[in-house]
C-alpha cells in the first residue's frame, strides 16, 4: 500500500493543492492521497486562522468524489501544535504502509528545523514540488546532506495559487473562481467565510 500525505493549513484549499496531490498520485502510483489539515502549524503561523472545523469542511468539499483522495481529522483531533513526525508515527501504527509526505518547495526550506526530522525520514519519503518563485533544486542545494537521499522530486507544472492570495482577493472582492473548486466556493459561501479578512 502506497499512501501520500499532504499536510497544511488549507485556509482555504485550492487548485494548487489538487495539482500537487494529483501529480504525486501519478508519479508514485499512490493508492491514496490523504489530506490532513493541521490543527496548528508550528512553522507557518498566520495571524487569524479559520476555525479547524471549517478548514476540514473545505478539505472534505475538495476531495469529495475524487478517486484516490481522502482526508483525515487526525491532527485536529489530536489538538495543539501539529508536528508531522507525530502524524507519521500515528499513521504507521494504525495503517502501516509506504508513505510519502508531500509538500511544495517553500515548505522544504526549513526542514531541518522541523521536530525530529531524522525520525521522520525513517517513517516516510519526502516528496517535493516546485512552488513559484522557488524551484526545487534551489531548495535542495541548501538541504543538509543527510536528508537528500530521502527526497523525491515531484514533477508538475508550476502553479502560482496560494491561500494567502485567495484570502486577499476575497477581501478585495476580486474573482477567485479559477483558483478554487466550485464545491469549495460553495462551502465558503454557505458558511460566509473570509468576509472580514
Ligand atoms: P498560505 O498562502 O496561507 O501560506 P498555502 O497556499 O501555501 O498557504 P498550505 O495549506 O500552507 O497552503 O499548503 C500546504 C502544502 O501545499 C504546502 O507544502 C505548500 O508548499 C503546498 N502548496 C500549496 N500551494 C501550492 C502550489 N500552488 N504549488 C505547489 N505546492 C503548493
């Protein structure tokens, strides 16, 4: 069994996340891509984060009906800061499998500052994709040598989409239709999210 885990804040989830997940599924022949919204991201803290139940609801709307994609509330249920190493340990215990932890190049930049990175790479492979303006090789040259053998590069066309830009656009009343799926857009409208960013 091959499982990919895509962690993040997903505030909101967007088509860049989908493209990243789909590229990973195809490249590593994953049986499943599991999207796990963080309860609290220890590294990337944005000032006001949308409540976890809504970020989870939006992720559910994103994956609904997509074969090979699922989501989990494991980090939200665990509470506190969401450390990837704890999540992988839990997953390996309840569902032993070959795991890839998937991310954009921006997330790999500070990998050595993550909690227990050496333990983490014993439990999964790290899969990293281009995240404009960062290209993977720029990040890889700065990655400590001991982690390089644990990294797989995902090849995908660059996507400029980011949750920050979506929140800004919503705040300014600009169009974001091509950046999120209709289902996520519907969820945002139903729950009146991002009205006062
Ligand atoms: P924000 O703009 O608030 O920082 P984000 O768009 O980066 O958010 P996250 O939920 O933090 O969204 O991202 C989860 C993971 O998906 C991260 O590893 C991030 O690098 C990756 N990712 C997000 N958007 C893209 C994209 N357009 N291309 C490649 N990777 C992406």
